[in-house]
């Protein structure tokens, strides 16, 4: 089972692309290290207060994949440096 999710965040504390990328790279790296997911920024690369991330995980069952994705999304949402605007999830 493959679970795909897109999540959009606003980074209120970022006042430049450099500040945004510092927050973004730290969270992407930690998410990849802690969870069995792939993560990439897919939109708003040149906007300094917004980002859209895509996450994908693969597991032998829908429940296992959904659980791993939920843990990764919860971890991303726990970062106080940004606020979640939108989330979308699909099962393939």
C-alpha cells in the first residue's frame, strides 16, 4: 500500500528565503530520519513564508502505511516555527 500526502505550511517567523530554508531543511531531514517516508518541497520554493511538502510511504498493509504517515504528519505539525494551512491524503 502506498500513502501520498501533501501538506502546506506558513512560516510566520521567516523573513527571507534563507530563514525559510533553514526551518524547512531541518524538518525534512528529521522527518526522513525518524520515519519511513520520503519528503520533498513541491511548491512555493521561491516564496519565503509558504511551503508545500509531499510525503510518500510504502508498507505491506494500508494500516501500517497510514500509521507511519500519520506519525510523520504529526511530527511536522508539532513544529512551532510554522502553521499548517492545508492537508491532502491519497491511497494508491
